[in-house]
C-alpha cells in the first residue's frame, strides 16, 4: 500500500489530494509491470479501467490495413491513458504498448466512478488532466496538418530541450523509428531531416544525444521563416 501511495503522490493526476483521498485512490489501484513490446490493451477491447504510467514509456497507436502504425501519443511517467473511453463506458479506440520496460497503474472503472461521484476534488483533477491531453492532441493535429516534417522535427527538439530544463544537450528518450511515427513521417525522411540539420549547423548528434547549436534557427523553422 505504501509503495502505491509513494507512486501516486507524485502524479499530476492526483495533485492537491489530501492524505485520506490519496489512500482512497491507492486502495483501488492495481500495480502492473509490462515488458518492452507487451500490449497494455488492444483496440476494441472493453474499457474496464484506465491507466497511468508510473515508470517507462507507453505508445498509443492505431494500425492501418497495410500494417503501418499511426502513433497518437508516446507517454511517460505521470501521464494517464485510456481514460476517455472509460468515462464513456466504451471500448478502447486504439492500442497501447510498452516501448520500454514499464510500470503502469490500473484504476478499475466502476470503483473509480463511484469514488469520483463522492469526491468532487478528484473529479476536478481528472477533468484538468483530460483538458491537458486534449490541448496536446489538438496541437499535434494542427502540426500534422499545417507543418512539414522539418518544422515538426524542429518543434520536437525544442520541446525536448525544454523538458530537459532548457539544456542545449539532451538525450532523445525514443528511438528514431518511434519518433518518426510520432511526427507522422517515414524513418528515412526523419533521417534526412536530421542530416540536413547537422549540415546546416543547427544541431549535432552523438547516438541519441542531441546538441542544439543554433536555437534561433530552429525557432525560425517552427515559425516558418527559415527552411532547411
């Protein structure tokens, strides 16, 4: 029980809850370990609960008739997934798979809805979390619709730098194949864009380590005033 409490206390979804509220939520949680490549749930499965990433990385994706993946989200610690289908009492509209060895917290739908009905603070926290995810998804759809691959890549690198505390040098926490899917492009196209950024002197690469050399240029790319 204490281990679950320690995990959920640091999750944005449960910020601001009292100790008693946290203990109530912890009593509902099922702690699950998932190996790399293991499915958390499959498209069309009944949404009997939702999940929060405690450790590792989870990708949420759909597969086309030709077997190609459309990656909707790559989620890290503290991020919920599968929650919309749960509150609609529906089926999962996509697949979720661990891309690294991961730990997820499963919250059963019926028990959670019962607790939310008695606890408005928890309801407000979950509404805020859903709103954040909707904004993120809206921004992604906008980028995929209006921006070319180099612009999307520049935006991703700047965001990754921001997550690293504004550091110019940071490590990509996803593979190039996964990043290509997240940006809605082919791996070969992503590799060409990275090579052109290196040739331009905008970034340097060392394996998964990226160093931003010309931040102003990347920012101008995102704004559409510079091109590779």
